[in-house]
C-alpha cells in the first residue's frame, strides 16, 4: 500500500503575511490556522487489488487512522490495554462507500506560523466548531453549505455551538489535553540588537 498524505494544509501565510507560493481556495487560510485550509488536505491511497483506481471517497479521515489501518492490514491484534485515537480504514478502502460515523478533534495549545494562536476544533457531521483559547471565543460553521467558512453561526445557532463545545471539552478531558498558560516572564518590550533591528 502506498499512502500520500499530509499533516496540514498548504502554508498560505506566515506570521500574518501571504507566502505567495500556496493557495488553498475555496478553503480558508492554510497550514497552522484553525480553519479548513490549515487542517484539510487530500489523501491518496494505492492498495493493489483492493482500492479501485479513480474512485473518490468523501468520508473524512485523520492521520491517527493510519496506525489502526496498518495493524488490521498486517493481521496484528491490538493490545486490549492500548488506547488508539484512530479507526481502521480497511473497510472504507475496500468499498469506498462505507461511512465512519464519528466526531474528529484537533488540539493545538501553542502558537504557530499560521497565526491563529492556540485553538481546538471539533468536526461533527457537517458542522465544525473552533474554540480559541486566548479569548475563549468560539466560531461555528456548516461545511456542507459554507466550505469557505465565511458565515460564523455561533451566535445564530447557540444550542448547536454549545452542544459541540461540550463534546469538545469532554474529549479534552478524556485525552488529558494540555492548555496554554501565561508566561510570567513575558514582556511587550523588545530589545534592539547590535545591528539596530528589532
């Protein structure tokens, strides 16, 4: 089996400035951002005798699925005490029509060149909720109707936003997610180096 995959979308901007070499439309933003342009990318799988060339599957998958998939392919039984964040894709790859009904989660408790600061995301069906950790702000999008994430529904659909935020917080507790903390040594003041640059 050959898998062509990436861990993030293309680097469309770095520290708030466009890079000029990666464009992700219709997806919003790019690598390191909290939006689809930062987290969604294509996956191509070639498994001779199993996958059908030219077929397309729209079922969302996540990097952690690969470990479980390789285990099943190799006939390796998983240790019942070992936790796995992924789901085997073997049935999906054999039929291309199988559905995996689950929520997907991302957790970035750090700063990244994509410029969105620390955040967590849940994708549940067609909905996607982003929680920004610095100001506790949430944004909600319906990807089936708004793939470019231009219409934040958090204010107009507070029940859906609250439901997904509760699911996100439950998952964070389950995995022991770490969160950013204030740096007591942080200072806004910048020192000028020998060359006179900041």
